[in-house]
C-alpha cells in the first residue's frame, strides 16, 4: 500500500502561530508548507523538514520553500505540548537566511527546543507577540560559542 500525503492545514496554522508568536521574522510564511504522511515505515521519525535546495531554486526559477512533514501515526497520537515541541524543533532547522539550507542538530536539540517552547508558552499566556526574534537570539549565542571554541 504506499505512503499517502495530504496537505495539513491544521499544522500550517500552528506553524504560523508559533513562528509569529516567537517573532521568527526570518521565516517567510509564504514559503512554509505542511504535509501529513500516512503509512510510512519510519520507526523513530515523528516529523521532517524538507527544503528546496539552491540548485532546484535556480533550475525552477523560484525562492526557497520549506515543507514540514508530520508522520501521522506518531505525531497525531502525541499530546498538544509534545506536538508543539516537535513543530518548534522542525522550525529551528530553518536558518536565518531562509535560503534552502538547514540548521543542524548541534543547534536544533532538546535543550534549545525546551527553552524556546517555554518562551512560546509564556508569550501565549500573556497573549502577546514578541517583538524579538528569540530563535535568532539563540542562534547568535550558539554561533558565538562556536567561535570561542577551538578545534585543533
């Protein structure tokens, strides 16, 4: 039976809410899409972030596009809180350049997801939108740490 894909309007709404609440202004909302897959054989994967790479952008004459895929069998059974953390994790993979690349797991990891999730909940509780790009702040801290460490 193969994998089925469907446009996930509910997920795109949540991605928009999370990114706008957190002030993730580097994310071009017209370049974000969401898909729910059903019937995947993936064992440990809950969601994936796909990007249209530079070579595809050039060949197709288009800008970068990111697709967040949620694996229905895993994602849909999770609590709302855990789902939000997964969506934040996937959004963190999108670099500030929004150019078709990815931030890797040296930045996108549980500690950063938890920190940004707590900020998201705090902002939601106060019913406010952030004027600060909290993800950008964390990326800058991470990049500074990398600059200050020496690899020989």
